């Protein structure tokens, strides 16, 4: 079991929320799961017209990947300089990461929403 490197709150107790929490936990990030409706008022007194919308399913980069690779998990480990744990995370889903890395078209980078403003 990898050492926990951080924490994340996953909102939505459905199948998508549980899968996201499991993905984070497998990547070494401590995950907290909060079950709420898909759209709800998070702070009704502070922001009366503000609603929170929960995203269900997988990240756009994982959906775009033909191999279904969970890039966020091993990238977070690489950022922490935990290269051996990152490799173990990749190999858990993909037994041939070096081959896939050479032929990969990087569809995940085109679909990534983290750098969009």
C-alpha cells in the first residue's frame, strides 16, 4: 500500500464518486467520499443563488485514452518524486507502459481540462 501523499474530497456517492475515490486511494491520495445529490446548494446562507454541480464518471483524459490509463494518479506520484510508486501505479492497469508510451498519440493532453481557464 503506497504512503498517502495528500487528501481529496470526492462529492457524490454514486458509482462515479466511488470509482473516483477508489482511483485516488489506489494512487496514494487519501480520499473522503461525501454523498450528495448531483446539484445542490452548498452554502445556502452565504451564496443564495450558488449551486454546486457534481461531475459523474471518469475524467476527460481517461475517457480519451484508448488504454483507459489513469494519468492523474501516477503524475501526482511523479510530482512527489516517488518514481517507483508511480511505475507500480501504471503497471497495475497497463502491463506494457514502455511500449504504450512510445506509440501513444497523447489524446489525454488534448482533452485535459486542468490548464483551461
